C-alpha cells in the first residue's frame, strides 16, 4: 500500500488546514496570524496520528479538550512549508478541501518569506485567510481586524 496516498485520503476526510487570526500586543499590526494543519481522532485510533507524526517528522499530538479527541498538529511555518505542503502538492486532496489547502499553502509561503511583516503582505494574507473554510466559525470578522 502507498502510505502517502493513504495519508492524503485520511486527511481529506479528517484533517483541517486552518489560519487563525487573534489579537496580539506582541505582533506588529496588533494581530497574530497562525496557520496550522491538524487531524483529530478518537484516542482508540491514535495510531494514525502517530503515523502522521512519523511521516512528516514534525508536529505534536495532544488532547483536544473541546471534544475529547486527540489532535495531531503542525504550527511551525518552516515545517509546514518544508514538510507538510510538499506532500499535499504531490498527493492532492480529492474534495473541495483542496481549495482550502491551496489558499493555506499560499499563506504559509508568504509567511515563510516574511510577507506578514509588511502591511500589504499582511492584508493579502488576511484576504486569503477569509476565503478559506467558508462554513467555519471565526472569532473576528474581517471588518473587526483593522491595521
């Protein structure tokens, strides 16, 4: 069995590419942009999360208190750009999650090149982030995020 294709299929069903935006006094524009790739699973199926962690050679597995599952997560922009994104560029997702991945990858590449530290780059990242996961909940609306 081709483990690479299996993992892409698994992520297509159970994974999430997310870019959260939160207020932060530590960050240049008063907002932190945080991309993350995650896969949640019940504890009795944790072996798939371990497989993902081994395969990508990065990330962490932690309990998710919100729904009592375990979550494999990668937040490091370097690891996302150098390890996670190349996999999904080669082994595409088959659902409309592929579009979220493409936006996510563009955001991560911009951040990898420090574009989030420039006003125009930050604004562009915000626009891309708000195109992602249209059915998801956001803590702040685009209008609330002023820079």
